[in-house]
């Protein structure tokens, strides 16, 4: 008797009835551009200015005076959130001042954001909901203009990315345990879900957080040959291939690697100079170093370290991980310890050594990222409504708060663009 395939998938027909602009605007009032409502009530900002009509040709007159930051957030009372929508800021290179350009309001939990490969469009999941949205980026003002919204055929989309060909959006449905693909049109619009891959396996031992599959990220490896999916619910890291012509996902061989029981793998980052990947495990607050085979798409665990100091005995949830632009340091954020952990990368083996922990200057640093030039780290403190800037020591990797703080409600994601 034939055994069922290890990963369940459902194909969906191509888009037949794209959501119209008028239909979408019934559900979300978008600010700026031709659909606009001015930013009448921007969040309070330390070191940032209210600005209602800031144009790129003015603020970028020297061609290199700044970049733009797009901030996603939580907005619903179920999340005890204070966010209002997607905030667009201009970031001045000289002063690091964040100036609010636009606030796209009345969106449900636009929690994680990503660009297309050409930085012409922005996409967001709607956490705790079942949809993703597409926006056009004005190349002169950096403002967002809504394109359309599509269902993800599942619940609580938590992460999204664009494939190497710029033809498909890949989304992780956290609550319903599946990865889906949606086609991207030439105008940036999203088509209906084209492929759905359910993730199989036995849930981990955590009685609340591991009742079923919970994919938390859809990350491309550096060669963009594979899509890697840490699954917090199953204690697995799945690896897929995506057919660029058909949009169909297929399991790699082998299709996954097991994480330690109860680890709850959350996010992964790949080293640019070594065949290594690093995973932050949320539930047991650890960091795992893996050997990564970029040809076969396989992961082999090499090392596991605590994400918090050895003398910390309180509750903690590790959340984000990222490799410095130099490749010499790894950073991890901790919610509970409320810190950014620093680990050095051995120049030969790539194994990690803990070096330092810096307080995030707030509570619940769900997310952090680097500025485009790698000079600063920005920590998004979800529970205390702030984005805090830290300077990065080029030699040691140590963080120092600069005093630059941007107040914004329940931030959970930041993406930068030089338009």
C-alpha cells in the first residue's frame, strides 16, 4: 500500500477576479497620494519631526542624504496594541533623525513587511487575519499607494518574502501550518494563492505554543535556490524548492532537519562568507549553528548556545537573529531579558562565542535590523512603543545607545530602502 506523501499540498487555479481598488478601499483607508488622507495624527517622535509633504527631490538633493524606513506594527486590541498602521519615515544620514512622511492607517496588524526585488512595491501580512496586501512605492516621495489585497487561504500569516525571480510572494500561515505562493503581476498586484504546502509532523512538547505546525519565517538562502522555513510548532526546519515558472513548491531531499525538542525554531540567517546558517529558537531561548550545504539544501547542527546570560533565571522568548555586515558577529533579541545579545563568529569554524548583552532600552524587542550602511542597529520594542538606535563598534561589534529614539505604536518590523 502506498504511503501518503510527507507534505500535503493543494493547488489553486490562477487568479480570475482580482480585488478591485474600490472594494479594497472599503476595508482600508490609505493615506497619501491620490487616495490620500493626510497624516493628521502621527505618533509622538523623539528626534523626529512631523512632516506632511516631504519630497524626495528636496531631502535627497545631494543624492545620498538619507534613506527611508517602513515600519510595521500591531494594531488590534486582542494584541493589546497601540499601533495605527504602516509608518513611512525619512532617515537623515547625517543626523539620524527620523521624519514621518506618511502613516497608512486602518490596517489590521501590518506586522511583517518586505519589498519586491526592485524596491518598487511593498508587501505586508495582516497578522491574526488571513490576508496580505500590496502597495506601490512612489519613487519621488516614498509614499505608499494601495494596489490590492489577497487571501492567504489560511490564518495568521506571520512572514513573507519574494522569490528570486520577482514573480511570486511566499507566505507562512502561522496558525494553520502552511506555506503558500501568490503570483506577482507586472504592476505589483497579487494574484490568488497558487500553491499551498501543509507542513506535517508531530507537535513539540509545549502545551500552549506547540499544538500544531507554526511556520514562523520563509527565508531564501543567499543563492536563492531554496526557501527555508523554521517551524516553531513542530521543532523542524523545512527546506523547499520553488519552480519559478509554475509557482509550485516541492520538498527538498531531505525535506527538513529536526531541532531539539521544545526548541521552537523561529528565524534563520545565512552567513555571506561561510556555508553556515544560524537559527534563533524562541521557546528554549537558544541559538543553533548549522552547516549549510548550498548545493543540496541541507542543514547539519553543529552547536547550541543560550541566547541569554548564564546568570539570567527569568522567563524569556528569543525572537530575532541577524548577522552583521562584516560577518564577524551575530545578534539575537530577547523578550523577557529585554536585550540584544552579541556573539562573535570564529573566523575558521564559524562557531559562536557569547560576548555581550545590551539592554534594548524598552520591553519586548520582537525585532531589530541594521541601517543600510551597517553603522547602526535599530531595536523595535513592541511593548513600550519605541525604536531605539544603537551604534555598532566595527571591531568588537558591541552596541551603544545613541539616545536617538523614535516613538511609534507597537513596532514589530522595519525595512529600509534607498529609492
